[in-house]
C-alpha cells in the first residue's frame, strides 16, 4: 500500500536501494539531493535528512520552503516528491512540485497517485495554483500532470513545458 512519508532514517536501507537502482548522479527528482550531500555514510545521510527538514520551516528558509515526502510501499522507497511553497525565481523556473519514481516502480500509477496526494498539501499550504515543469517529450510525466488537472501554459515546441493545476475548491478538484 502506497504512502507519503516524511524522510526518515528508519527507511535508509530502502532509500539506498532505490538510489542504487537509479544509478550514479543526482537525477532523483523530488529528493532534494545536492552535489555537496554525502549519502553513503550514516552521518552524511542524517545531515541530509536534517537539511531537508529545515527547508520545510519558513522561519529558517529564505525564498521558499520545501516539503519533501518519500513515496513508500512497505519498507521500500519507490520515489520522492517535493512541494515548494513560495514565489522566488527558483520556483518560477522549476515549479512548485517535482517528483521522481524509481525505474522498477514506473508505469504503475505511482507518480499520479503521489501527485494527487501532494496537491492536498499544496492546498493546505495556501496555494491556489501549482506549477509543474517537465521535459516536453517526457510522455509519462506529461500524462501524470494532465491526469491531475494540469493545463499547459506554453507552446509544445519548447524543450520544457509548464503546466498549471488549479487548486481552488470551485475549480472542481475539491
């Protein structure tokens, strides 16, 4: 059964398994990994989790706050999703929500489910609309976004497309 949970050291083994499946690099969207993060050791992993938690507190962060959630199935981490609340340049370029699903869990509705769940948190944080950005040729991501009410803002000839999801109760998503 899928759940969204806050990042936790208790799921370190499941997260490391997912990380290995993605392969080397920082391409796991939704996890907030930075090049300076050292994730292999328990100390580095704990420091990363502490940073993710701090980014969710508006009194601590500047520009925007970010709520990270892991998509889990039992003890297995199958993906990550991040909600950025704010209106700084990064949010305007990258969107309010970013997500990633590990390769073995793709094509099973995981991203669509997680996006639907995080939209509730977006609404609870006062967002009336959520911006999502993805590569124009990323058909699975486009389908996930449009399945959740996303409407493309710009021309399809661009490499990246911007989608808006209306979160107002009177928009029919309530």
